[in-house]
C-alpha cells in the first residue's frame, strides 16, 4: 500500500461485506480424489483465542494459553504417505504458549515472540515473521500463536520505515538479523532461548513482509523454508518505480530459490479501492510462483473470497481500510490458513511425511473441491 493511498483513506469508507458463500463440509470422504479416500474429517473449526495486547516495554512473559495439560489434537486418517498419523493442524496445538516482548538485535523496536511450554531440553524450529506496510508486530497474534502451539518459536519483528516509504532491503535484513541473533544467543532476556533451534529457521511475512521473507531465503542459506502471505513484488504504489530500495524479485531473482516456499494468495487482493489494488495481478503471489525454478517445492494456497488484509487478525485501523475485503464470516478460510501454514511447516522443518497432504495432497485437494482454495481456472469472485 502506497503512502498516497494510505493518506486518502482518512476520507474513505467501505461497503458492508456480502454473506459467507464458502463452507467446509463435515466429511471430506467420498468427494475427493483417490488419494483422499482415507480422509474422514476436515480441518475442524476452532474459535480464535483472545488477542494479547503488545506492550511497548519489555515485560515478564504473558501466559497466552493457560492450561498445563491440553487434550490431544484431532487425528485425521493418514493418506498413502508414511510417517505416522496425520494431525489436524487447524485444531489447537498440544502446547500452551507464552509471549515475550523485547528487543531483538538488528530489528526495530520491540519484537513480539511466541514460544511454547516444552519439556526441558526440547528445541523447536524458529519462525521469523515480518508484517506488511504500516502494520505492526501485534497484528497477527492469532495466527502466530496458533503456529507456536504446534511447537515453534515465532518472532514477529519490526523494521525501519514510515508512512512516506520503506526500503524493502531493510525489511529482509530485519528477518535475517533476527535469525542470526537467535542463532547466536544474543536476544537478551528472552525466557525461551533454550528452546530455539535456529538451525531449523523459516522466514515468513505478509504483503511487503512476504516479499521480504522471499528475499531473506534467497539471501540467507540459514533459512530452510519460506512462507509468504499474499506477497507483493516491485513497487506497486502510484508512481512507484523499481529501484535499489524497491527491487523486483520475480522473475529476476527467483532462479536462486533453493528451499521450499509456501505462497498464500487472496482472490480479492486484485480489487481496487480508490483506484488501486493492494496486490495487483502483475505483482502478486502468482508472479513469484511462475518464476520459481523447476525442482523446488512451491506450495500455492490461493484463498477464495479473501482480501489482502484479511490475513490480519487484530484491529489495524486505516491500513485495513486500504484493501478490498473478502466475504464475511471468514471462519472457514481463517481456519484453512492456520492449518495449511502449520502443515507446510511440519513437513519441511520436522520432516513429517504425512503432512505432504497439506502441501499438494488430499487435504489441499479437498479445500479446492469445497471452494476454500481457488482451482486456478474458475472465474474469481466479483469485486465489490
């Protein structure tokens, strides 16, 4: 979103969203392809946990989910791949989660770090997350806490920039710097430091942060995977141009991709408000997917009737008014976002083979069949 668009939003209003048109069925069996025949339950709808506010100063860890003992997550019957039972990653994870707010060297201000309560000596993968333009580290609490509950340390980091502009290279640098700081044990005061396995690190982000996550995995071999939520390439603001501070990644740099990448899209991101869309089709997730080299895993998850800032799960004021929204309620698509994210991470950071069903197998196919994910060919929902 450009500074000019953001300023215009002071006088802008949005129309009410249309009713929900997408439903996840109560039984995935029978309607999917042969590989899906053993899948008996979908991603269960779970209520979103309360969002914890983000203090400006370092504080004692907040308990995010209180119980010490949680019931085991639902098990979905495994497809053909081996490796044990396939978990329902849309359900609450097995760990309770705490949150710490504090400085991470090489990033701006305070980070917001979610970490699971694990047994002493247990180490879990690290996910470094960067938010989109004019958003903040607390705007993705529900999603990031959900990931942490499945056994990940998730650091939402900030980067330099103002409403007048942001150097995209500095966003990628913040992601890389955070990984390095955790790897070297330089995050002072972080209570979960002993649980971090920075050797299994993932770069993740939304919008500008999604582009930066892709830049980070291209620049830093310390990342073993990337996850980009509706990434936007180039410099799509009115009058914006590609330059050193706002580089084009696709196709120019995508040939260097060597690790698995998950690309989430949103069908309504192409729709304009005040004359411009937040993720133009010429710069959206598809440009990264098309430019990726053969032989590298690129999982694509285009959510139907979903908007660019529908990935945001806490109030974000005017920035959230900048982009077209999907249809409400969004429960089924929010659930799919959480489950697919964890499934991808489990497959490529923990080598859970049956989680391939979330990457390109039976569960992804079922979400296409029921209209949660776009099939790549059908007409997209109309812009409103």
